[in-house]
C-alpha cells in the first residue's frame, strides 16, 4: 500500500511538472487566461510542492494582467436596458437604472418617476472572486457574497451582468438555470 501511494504522489509531481511546462509555453503565445488556468491546476494538484508554490505566484501575476484589462474595458457609465415583457408594469417607481464603473468600484443609480437626478442606491468595491474553478478569473464578488460576471458583446457593445451564484465559506455556488441577467448600453 505504501509503494502505491508513493507512486501516485510521484505521478502527480510528474504531471505537475508537465502541466507547469505547458503553462510556461502557453504564456509565450500569449494566452494568459489558459496559462493561469494551467498554473492554478498545477497548484490544485498538490499545493505542498515547490513547483505548486511557483505556479500559484505565476497564476496570480497573470490574473492581475487580464483583470486590469477587464476593468479598463468596463470603465464608464452604463444605462440599464429593460428587457422584460412590455406588459410588466413596475410598481417601485423606478424609470431607469445606471451603473458607473471605475477602476475601484461599481456605483448603482436609479432614476425615479418625477425625479430630476439619479439616486445612488449602492456602491460595490471591485473585488474579484478567487474561485479556483473559475472559467475566467474575472468574476466580481459583491459585499453580500454574490458572484457576478460582466461581459461586453464585441458586436453590439452591450454589457451583460450575469449572476453566477454566491460565495459560501470557501466555496462558490453556481446557479445553472434561470440566472438573472442585466443588460446595459454605454453612455457617451
């Protein structure tokens, strides 16, 4: 039994080394997202190895690059596009919603019937989810532990805020059906 466990550990280390080499090659393309996933996989396979410690540092460095790019692409004022059925009548008095995204935070505004100014209703500090199983590593973690992904449609320029799930303790839950989605267009 002891030799079998040793062989599995040795195989894991060899797999770690091979995946680490592949991640290193992937950075050269440059495909930072795939490289970060590979480095994260190396770390997850066995975090106690020296190569895993190097890999997680490399993954974090790469994440910083594409997270900064993501934020820069989102900076600006975005007005909500109401896409519910026409017959749905809102009874909360909200006639429009807008978000302002800066390098540090997302500001949520609402405009009410008979109002002449936008009311700030919520502010979220930009904080990224550190879910190791993340697809993009760019999901935002809100203060209430909700996890949201923001993406821009390259063709239409439309921003979609997609609710993924919640962070509960050390894990992120994922909603797989009926996820709320909010749509926005950029204001000039």
